[in-house]
C-alpha cells in the first residue's frame, strides 16, 4: 500500500480463548479496509495461540506476534505501539467486541478535527447484561475540548479501549504505559498523560464497543500496583509543569480510584492497603493539595474519616458500604 495505514488496532492476548474468537471476528468485520490488527500473544498456555494462527490465515489485515514468556500488559502494548504502522492507534482487550463502523467513524472524526485523541461511549457487559456507559454527554460531543476547562473528563473511567490516539502525538509527548507485572489498572497513568498533554481531544456520544466487566482478583504481590500507576502519573504531571493545573483534580480522582479498587480486595488485604492510602493522602493534606470542591460529598467525608480519625473507623464504614453494594 502506498498510503499510510489509517488505524492500527492493538489486541493484548493472554489465555483469552473463551472470548478471543468473538473479539477478532468483530475486528475482521470492520468497514475500514486500510487498517491493521496487531495481536500480541503474551505467553498464553491455552488455545489462544491456535485461534490466532487460524484466524490470521483468513484475515490479511492481522499480524500476530507470539511471546514465549509472560511480559505483562504495559510492556506488550508499548512494544505494539512502536511496531504499529497506523496513523492512529486503537487499544482493546481480547474480551472486547467492536461495532463494524467503530474505527472508520472514529478515524473520520479524528481527521475532520485534526484530533490527537477521539473517544466515545461504550457498553459494559456484566453477567450477560449490557449497560450503556454514556460518559460523553451530547453537549460535549463533536468539537475539540480543553481538559483544563472541561475537567469532567478526568473523573470518567479511563476506558482507553473506547477511542483512538494519534501515534505521532504519543511519540512526541513520550506517552507510554508503565511496564509493571500488574494484571489490572494499567490504563491509569496512560490516560492521565493523554489528558494532560495539551492534545486536541474530540468526544462522540455514540457507543461502539462492548467491554466485558469481570471482578478483578488482586494477589498480595500486586496489591500496590495501582499506587505505582498514580505515582507514575504524578511524576509525569510534575515533569511537564502540569501539577499546579491538575494536582487538585488528580488527588480527588486518585481517592475515587482507590475506593473502587478496595471494593475488589479481599478482606485481609483492606487494612494493609488503607494504611498505605492514609499515608499518601496525609502527605497530600500536609501539602495543601486536598480541596473539598473537587471531591464528591461522600468521598470527602470518607477521606476526612481516614485522615482525622483512624484507619479502623474508615474501614468500619467502608465494609458496611461494600456489604450494601454487594
């Protein structure tokens, strides 16, 4: 092909045989012809490799790279971004399925606005039920937004699989994933870097992708990987002189993310994590980085209990909340 590939869709694969066929079929059904599908098989020991081998013979747009040893999501996606030929990058998981028009319409919107990032709505599939996640409101769609002014975008779930990113933008801003061995939360620092890098961001209120929501399992050695993600994001903001602009929002988003994360922890992990959480926010409080207007009311109350009373009192309230939620 003489012209540049329009979109490279990156698919992380690790023991994904149950969902992989549906995911890849949805990509094979994409209307956009001049795209590539890069599948990285990260040390799978199930039938994922056979599925990739079979489908790649039928789909000329598909490229498969197989790794013998588990490298981890961050390292794999960074590698795939470097090898991608597309002007824009899409990043999805092997549990995701995309509507046929997803990438041709996102690409068209990107070109119309000369955008660095285009993101849309999506469906969350949980226990075989689909729920539309309308993070983008109609009044926010179809024009370039400025995250400095429209800060609501920081409070949305990262959902990096709901959009596309200009490769040149990622390279020039040195935006990459943190290369830990984490099995979850790897999109936090990436998303923060994207939103804080003065790129042209366009939103659409149309939904294109179905994302299967599964309960995450955190083992003890992974317990603080989410903290590493936020530390990486903070380091990026400081290095790029963005901390004074986004620091207050960052602390509120971090508390919300930690609160969500705790819903997925085992009971015997909660105190250890809450102690680390208290130490981080105590430091932020001493630096006057915690401001009430940036927090939802219930989060602010929980934060003050954690800082002004005790971890035990915080956990007592949290466990009651988690029990009701379950």
